[in-house]
C-alpha cells in the first residue's frame, strides 16, 4: 500500500535517476564519458516496477533502466566508476555501460541482444518454482525486441510451465528509428498474451503510481499461482537511441506532446492533490540527491583507471580449484556409445537429486534413441522434463539453471570455471539432439561432433567421479 511516507520515498527514487542522467549528459559534452543511452521520460517504469517488487525478486534490466539500479540502492561510487570505465567499477573498467549484474541486489546483467535475456528470466522463474519459493522474476524488454524469436519462445515456455515471471515491455514508440507502425500490426503488444493463454495488460508507463500498483498486483497473482503476465507500459523516449543518433526522425509535435506527459511532473501533480508535496519537501529531496550524487561522481572521476597485465586478466578467466584427476581403472566395459551416455546420465541422476534433464520427447517417450527411456518412472516428471519444440528459448533457460541456480551448482567450486562452462554448454548441446531427434548432429561435421561429445563425456566423468563434487 502506498502510504504518505511510501509516496515520499517513491518521489525520491523517481527523481534520483533523472538527476544522475542530467549530470551524465553534462559529462558527455565535457568528454568525461563517451556514450549514454538515455532513459529520460521513461523513469516511472524502472522505478515503479522495482519499488513494487520484493527485494528477493530478481530483475532483468536493459540499457535505459538506471532506475532499477538506483531503486535497489546500488553503491553509487561503484556505479559511477562503472560508467566512467574505472578500476573500482563493477567490471573493473572492462565495460562502461550496464552490461553487469549484481547478485547481491538480485539484478541480472543485460547483453546488447535485447530479447536474449528473456529466456534466462524463465530459468530464474523455473528455479524458483522448483524450489517452491515465494519469489518472482521480472524481465524488461522493448517494443523492438518483441519481434524476435526469443520473445515468442520465452512466452510460450513460461505459459506452458506456468512460471512466476512478469514480462514488462517498455513501448516507447521506436526501435531505434523504426516506428512501431513498421514493427507490428496489432494495436497493443499486450494482445499477444492471448495467443499464449496468459494475462496481458497495457498501462500508462509515465504514471509511476499506476506502474507500481500494476506490478504489485501482478506479483500477488503470480505468487498465488496465476502464471506469467505480460505488461505493456506505454511511454516515450525523449532523447535519441543513444546521444549520437539524435531524434531527427521523430516529428517535433510528438516530442512536444510527450514532454507535457513527463513522469515526474505527473507524479508531482498527484502528490500536490494529496497535499503531500510542497516546496520545502521538494527542496529537501533535491538537496539529498545532490549530496549523494555529486561527491560520488567527483570521487569516481578522480579514481584510478584499470591496469592490465596477464596475471590480472587470467585471474578473471581461471579460478583456483582443488580438483585432482582420478586415474581410470583398468577394468573396461564394452557398450554402445548411446548406452554409455544413458548409463552416465542415470548414474548422475541417482547420485544427485539436484540434477534434472530437459529436452524434446525425453519423458515418457524416452527420446528417439531411447536414452532416457524409463527415467520418468525412476526419477519423476519434475526431473525429466519435456520441452516445447524450441531453440534459444530453452538454451537461455538452461544457462541460468546451470550457472547460477540449480544444476551442477557444486561443480564450480571444484573444477576450472572455463572448463566447466565449455563442458556444460557441450552437455546442453548433446542432451538436446541425442535424446530428441538428432537433427543438430546431422548438421555438424564429424570432427565437431566428436570433439563436443568427447569433451562432454570427459567432464561428465569428472563430475561423477570427483569426491568433492559429490560430497
């Protein structure tokens, strides 16, 4: 419930990213930063949604969602170091944008391929569902990326599996310079929810109270088991896709119209009617924000740039580990290659209840090559899971489960990270075609096929035989 004190807090959080952005635009003109993706005019969506969620819920922001980070109270000095490419930034100066995540703040970092993180949000939601947690995932996306295959695959999977996730579309009218009239035919993007059998809502994205109430209500429904919800927030990007591109392609009358619908001005009108906002409180908030932002910007500007050397760079790729190779015994078993895979999977499923397998036709049917035949009866439907016919949608889901949440979680404390990463990706590639139709393998040449299969089997043996992993 938005009490007077909560509304005042929300007013602070809504103004904070706007003030930071205005400072960043000044620094851009001074040559202190090299690029900026502005979210001015869209802050109500990031701030309202984040403010409505529980702190344990996991958010997948994009490049305009500064308000997610500030509303989750991310360390401002480190944030500015990140934006300036400094050593004390979250990526150690290796990036100057929002290509980073903070698990302590339950924020998963974005990548430039915008729709690609939506399936990963499904992985988070799937893990939460398996663990019966009262948490949800929220994935931001734009109107442009709703035309990508990842968007459609992710919504279908989330619907079929009834996952606890909100898909939040920031419809700002343009995919870079392409207007929405040239991107899709439907009147509302939320209408696409009908095709997936889920709820779809369109809201005023420049009304922070409406955003807050909608996301809070959606969260309540999802926690009770409603399944995923698609929310389309109507807004407008007042500046260019990034500052270099400008807004010449947007008719001036459209820009002027949306300037009068500024989310901060809208909220101030609301607070004035409630007799919550006055000049003294407004001045107090402005002073508070300035005192928190300006010194941290100055400290970040004066901080050190990163220094690169082989030891530093390699430490970011390879981790220390206690892995010891176990020599194979001299006893040998003769069996078909497909039977060896089945035997290895069966052994691991039996040893570790956290392991599960997903794929097309792998449950009761047992896969085209019968690798998983009988597994449902022994390990249950929650661990042997049929997937829709899909591609990147399920791979994206796997990435979160494998690397962060559930499957092989013990692995990363015991063997080389890079080796594990390559191996686990290989295992995904293998499970899918071998236990389903084999179509992927048909498109590979022999050397690639046997390299990946061999690597996967090698790592499977390490996982199965390392006493530390199975302890």
